[in-house]
C-alpha cells in the first residue's frame, strides 16, 4: 500500500515581490556599486593576485592592475627622477666652479633723463650785431709746456647725459660680458673708452650742445640740411648718434627721426640698376657717407627699414671694389686709381656695417683686399698717399684710422703714419705763415680744408694714445693734440643770439663753426659740414658710434668655433646694477 504523503511538503511557495528581492540582495547590490578608494583597490588587487590563476578574484585583480598602471607611473616616475637629481647634484656639487662676478658700483647708474638737470653752459660774450667773419690760426702751443690734463672733478658732470638708456639699446641686459667691449650706454661718458671723464670738460660739451641745437634749428622741413642734402644729412646724423641721440631721445629725437627718414626715402636706382641716393654729388661721396650713417643708425636702433637700405648700399660698396683693393669716384669698379679720400668713407661704412651685424656677401674678403691695398699701393715714404703711387699727404690720417678701425693698429705702416703726424695740431686754415699746417713734408694739402684731415687725425691720435699698452710717445701726442683742440674749438664756435628750448624748456644758445671760404675741396658742405666735423672731434672722448668700439672689424682668418676654446677658464662677468 502506498505510503502516506505529507501534503504540507507539496505546498507551493508564493513568489517574492521586487521589494522583497531588493531587501534580500541589498548588501550584494550595494557592494557592487561601492566606490573603493585607491589604497582599498590596491589591497584588493594584491589580494586577488595571490589567488589561483583560474579564480575570478585573480582575473579581477589583473583587470584592476591594468587600470592602476597610469596612477602608479604618475607617482613612481617623479619620485625616481627626484632621487636621481639629488644624487647627481650631490656628486657634481663637489667640483663646483666659482664664477667671478664684478658688481658695478651704484654710482655708475644713470639717472632717468627727466630727473636730470642740465649743467649751466659757459657764459659767452654777446656777439657783435654785424656779421662775424672769423679767421682762426692754429694756437701757438709749446709742446714742452704742455701738462697732462687733469681729471674733471666728480661734482662737475662732463656731459648732459645725452639720452635715455633705451634710446640706444631697446632691451638692456643686466649682464655685460667684458669681452663684449665698446658698449654704448648714453650717460656713461667715457666709461667704456676710458678717456672721456679725463679729457672732456663742460666747455667742450657746451660747444657740442650748441652745435647740435644749431643743427636742430637749421634742419629743413624734409629732414635734410643745405647745401648738400645727402652728405650733410648723413654727417648730421653721425653727430647726433655720436652724442647718443636717437629717435627715442627727448630733445633731439624728432630731428634724428626726420633725418633718417629723409635718407631712407632718398634711395633710388641709377642707370646701371645699382642703389644710390637722389641728390648725391657727382662723385658719390655722399653715397658712402650716407651708407656709413645708416649702418651706425641701425647698430644703435635696430630699425629694420634702416637695415634694409643700408644692406643694399653696403653690398654695392663691396661689389664695386677695384681689382687692386681700393675705391674710386662714382664707386667705379673698373678704376685702379685707389683714391684714399674716397676709400676712407667706404671703409668706415664697412666697419660700421660689420659691427652692426650686417654681413654683405664678400665682406671679409673685401676687407682683406682693402688692407693689402692700403699697405702696398696707398703707402709710401712713411705716410698714406692720395692715390696709388703718390707721396704722403694729409690723407695719412685717413689711411691710419682705416687700419686702426679694421684691427691692424699694430702694423708698421700705422706706426710710421703716427710718426708722420706727430707734430700735427688742429687748425682751421691750411696755411700758416705761408706754409702748410702741421706736417713734416706736405702736411695738409694747400687749398684743402684742414678740418677734413683733423676729423681723421683726432681719432687716430685718440685710438693710439688711449689703447691698452699705448707707448709714451703716443700718449703724449694725444694729450698734446687734446690740449690744442680744447683751446681751439670752444673758443672759435660762433655763438648766435638765437635760442631754442632745451629739454627742460629753458632757452639754450646755439652756435656753429664756419667753413673757411678760401678752402676749395669742402666748400660744398658749407658750415654744416664744418660744424659736424668739429663736433665729432670734440666727442672723440666718448663717441657712442658702434664704429668706435674697441672690438675691431678685422676680417675673419679662422673660423670662430667656440667649441674648441678652453672652457675651464674663469668667466669674467660685469653686472650693471
């Protein structure tokens, strides 16, 4: 008989509702959505990796490891890098090299232009009402009576702080390497050249300021100066730049800007398709002088428009050098006349261009050929001649300065030329008592303006007398010249009753130097040319022109590979505070 069955065992249980199911699995559901922290995930991962490879825990741990690789790398790699850096620093610190740094004195700082006060200029006698026609003879200076000039007292400023610092260098680095000689920071008169503070004085600087203000007063509306607009404008620009005046200057900025714009807009092409200047003279002296001025302007302003024009005319000078290494009128490539006067301006332009960082094609080879021409074709009987094969003349100073500027100041020809010019003194007349002025044989050529030669001679004597290792003879020659120059030029400037406002708004006197009307060669430039040449001589102490840097523009004979230099030597750094 069948066994009795308990009916209760077959009672079907009612299905659970959603709420009951949620409550039943609540903990499992919450665990699945739980946001674990980084360290909890790390713990679970390492725990899972210890499980059998076929287990779910191990597989989940591998997935978690892949997810955590990036965060782990972000922590471990920087930590490792810091550790390596600490070790390297500790090791190299034992062989640390001390860098010698010279801190400039705070007294060398320049005061902002608006906070400066211009020193009173020397009082002048009121000129007569009638026009003054000055004839100046060379001062009778006894060389044996000359004494070494004394330093200007510190409480008497040598200069009027000609311009703000940013007028020359748009960005002035606080660190200046001493090997970068010739820095031009307006307001630091003579600091880099070593001579300004010892040899200039308020009288020379007062004369310079009268001349610059006269140039400002006589500038034409188009930015030029009469009667030779291109050459006179270029010479005026050189005079302003030598004083540290650029378009950024407070008093003379607009004058310089208009003058530069005039030269830039004057560039044109000649019939041969070569760059020249509208209104240049027939022999194109003006083209060379204008190129020189533009190169100097670019070196001090870094204006790209100035560079564009200067590069064109510089390239023409290089391309049209004669086969023998010189230059001749009209920048004629075919002529071998090798005119020393013409070449003087060409070489000044090339030096200025190279110092400003402009390197037209063939520049170094051009300089080498020019120096060879100076030494072999333009030098004879102890001095430099006017044209190839001639005898020494007043242009001895031109050839001498050219070689000095190009880095050949120790050549025997330069030493001989300095001896030839030993007794020269500044003068306004080429004749004194019926004899040529200032030379042993020939001197300044009769019928020529001696200021043209004095412009070169002042620089030659300064370069030779103020350079490192100067001979006692060259030191004394420069001092003798300077005594005569300081006596002659401030005394002979024609001071006018007219005035113009100075930087402080006060009226300032103006003046100029007269061109000797009996001198034939430079009459075309007139009083403007004479004034610029005299002013440039009085600024020889501190000229800001890059051309006057002590770093020479010598042609490169060997590649300048800094990697071959001994890097173990101390680095000498000057810091301008």
